[in-house]
């Protein structure tokens, strides 16, 4: 499958998913405590000094809007026009003038070199056909001394205990919500998945090495408190469905 077809398939899925995306647990904010922990975490990894930030794979603007609230100037790019329409709507409703959104490819941003203090993304790398290429591109657009911030999780569970937990979560969702939680609707087709390396043999644990291989100085930070606040807002069935643990990989361009 060529790149054009892969990205067309990816874009189509997210153009369909935008309607309910923010309603899903682990996607949109579900409690004041969760928002508080996200803001605290972003202050920790970015700092209080106002920065110019590129949010790649911005989706409905989750990260971009939190960064705007913290006083940073942020541009969010995404392949999905529909996801970005949601982001723009939310920014307008919040009255933010320090955030913009545009169609853009995370692997080829078309941004000038040495442009941003920070390049950031959340839950993006697993859906890229060429993650190493993307990391090099993000390094290119960073200013010297700038930071790459990648927030990712192990979404594809290999441990038996996790698989059992997810199975019971799906059973409960099916019973309580009267829908088939075992359906693959809203997921990538098999051929597309085969082209996404982070959905196969690679996962979030590989990210630190990939960022280091791109020539960045790496730090890894667990997202324990964000995960805790997020899961506290979930009913039991969704806590079972989501045993993931997230990390943030920070790479500094020297």
C-alpha cells in the first residue's frame, strides 16, 4: 500500500470519528481534576515562559487549547479537516486568540526550519506509517535548544492480565450499553494496520530510543497523575477497558 492510500485511509477514519471523539474516555476531558492534572503536567514539561508551539496531530485541539490556556502561542495541524473544525469551534467558544489550526501532515509539516520552541503531540505516533521520519521532521522545525514532547501509551496489550481485563471491560460495556463492544467499527482496516509499525512490534517503550537515534537528548517522564485522574472519572467498565500507562518522551535539540 502506498503512502497516499495509507494517509487517505487514516484521514477518512478520523473525519468520521470527529463527532463523538471528545465524548470518549481518554480522548476528551471528563472532570475538573483531570483538567487540573493535565495543566499541571504541561506546566511541568514546558515551563511557565510563553513558548511558540507546534501541535502535530492536533485532532480536536485537546492539547492546543490547554496550551493556549497556559498562555502559549500554539499552531495545531492535522490531516482531518473535520477534527480541526471541532478544534476551531472550541477555540472560538473559549475566546482564545493565541491558537490557530491548519491542515497538515505530521511527517511533512511544511513549516520553516528552526521555527518553534516546542513541538508536541499526544497519542499520535502509533498512527504514523513512518515514525522515524516524523521525529526527524519535528527536530528540523525546532529551534536550537527547543523541545520535542511526545505523549504516548502502550495501547496494544501483550500481557495476558491486560487482555483479560480488556475482555471483561468489553463484556460489561456490551451488557450495560446494549452495543457490541467487540466490534471493530471505527478502527483501521487490517491492511492499513499492517503499514503502521507502532501497532505491531513497536510501542511506547521504543520511543525514547527512536528520539535518541534522531540526535536529541532524551528524558522520559511517567504520566502517573494524569492517568490516575483520567481513570477516576471512568466507570468501572471503562477502567477495565483502558489498562494503559502513558509516558512522555522529551527530546532536546542541541
